[in-house]
C-alpha cells in the first residue's frame, strides 16, 4: 500500500481509551507514526455546519489525528453559509496553511478560493462531499455514496416486508404508500444517494408494489435544500395534508437530519402512532436517530464511521506533505466537471434495532449509557 500506514488498525485498538474525552468517546485514531518533515505545519479544516452532530465528530476526529502526527490545525465551521466558508478558507491560506481539508457547503462555489490555494501550492482534500467545477482539488475522501443509497432503498423494502433480511423477495406485493425525501441539490453526494436508492426502488414503483401518493418521484421534487430538518418537516406535513388521510407505509429519507423533520411532521399530523408508524430510513447514525430506532420510530440508518473517514483524509494530507502519493481505490467515478478526482471510498453499514449493539457499541462509537 502506497502511503497508508496502520492508523485504522490502531484506531480500532486504542480509540476508546486514547480519545475518550473527545465527543463522548468518539475521537480520532491514535498513531505511533513519527511526524514527517512538515512537523508543525498548519492544516486548515473547513466543515459546513455544527447543526448536525456528525460534522462535529468529523471535525474533532480530523483535528485529533492530525495533532497526533504533529500538525497544527485550524478547524472552522461555516454554519451552512457559503460566503462564510469562502472567507474561512481565505483566512486559512493567509495564515500559511500547508494543506486544506474541505467539506463544502455547495461544491460549486469554491473555484476562486481554491485557485488561490493552488497558486501557493496548497493541496486540497475534498472531505465527504466532492468539490465540483475546479481542477484545484487533489483527492477525495468519502464513503461509497451510491452504495449508501442502495442500502437505504433496500432497508426500506426490508422494513416494509417486501424483502427479507437476506435481500430475497418475500412475495409481498403491496401496494405500499411511500414518499421520497432526497438531500440538498447543491450537495454532490445527494445525487449519488438518490441514484443508488432509486436503482433499488424503481422496479417496485414500476410494478405497483410501491406507490408514491404525491406523484413526486423526481430528485428535484424530493430534494431538501441544505438538508434542513425544518424544511423536511414542512414538506412532510404538506404531503400528509394533501394525502387526504391516505396512510403512508414508508418514507425514504436520505439522512438522519431529514428523518428528524419527517418524524416530527408525521407526529404533528395526529395520524400516526406506534401501531401504524411508517418505515423511515436515514443516514449517519446520529445519536438521536439511533435512539429513535430503539424507540420504534425510525427504522434504519446508515453508519459511516467518521473515525475511519478522518483517518483516510489525514493519511492523504500526511502523504502529500511528505512527498508521497496517497492511496486511492476509485479513480474513475468522481468527475467534478473539470477532472476525475482520485478517491478513497469507505464502506457504509446498515443499522437497525437488530444490530445497534454489534455495530455501534461494540466498535466503541457509542457507549451503552449514551443510548439510554
């Protein structure tokens, strides 16, 4: 392996004790690696928002792992405001950052500031969200986002009983009423999630097993700008009202932050209770969503281990700043309109009430106490 060290293995062995004080026991991986020639170099980390706990964890994990390697860090959150994120990155460059890790708010709005970074030889890692429309992004660290969507669509069908736990058809033909909620249309990942989910769901929509009462089956109709839960709640309430009392059996939700609003909208309607609550999917394994799964409201989420994602991004930075080539495992699929960005993709995991302990507690991501 080109530049990959033993960070992931070390994380699995030592994470819980090394960083127990960071984010409720969820921190970056420890490492025995000696700092390279860029010991003390500043790395700028631009995150989109603190409104979702996953981004807080991401920021903490990246900072912890970089500092373990001897780097200085500048972590900034832009609260979903594009000009703020641009300004923050400008400041990082002005302060002498030697590398940038950027989780963009809108992947099409950073062209000018990244050109400035490139002019000073500053490498850029796109973190989780692909940065579009510029040649000045060097690598991409993320999860297999199409697979995330496939898992979401599959878990919806499993929850409805159309598929069994092994993914085999059960013979249940419905029809089942479902509504579809996609991510923000300015987030490149949202289209991957949608395309993955629809690759699973479309055959069942075509044969009538699934029915969308609103008729809103296009990405643009289902998209929730900025992933805001209040927007998801408003749309859910409107769909329930327009449905005239038609019972929903399931809701495809692209992320836990949307599921919060969807569930609030369902609850506010007075039409649903524990006996008839729809199957609701999600993504990110946010603590609130996991508790909602345990309470029987949300059915599933997709776990994307932010500790491992931070490890990949940090290894990329460390390799680049020490004259090495970062490892990638996908050099074909992530075309940002100007170039195909070499990527390293991690595997997501479906979580339901049946495997929460195995996936989230046994791995040290959450403690039993946190789930109470």
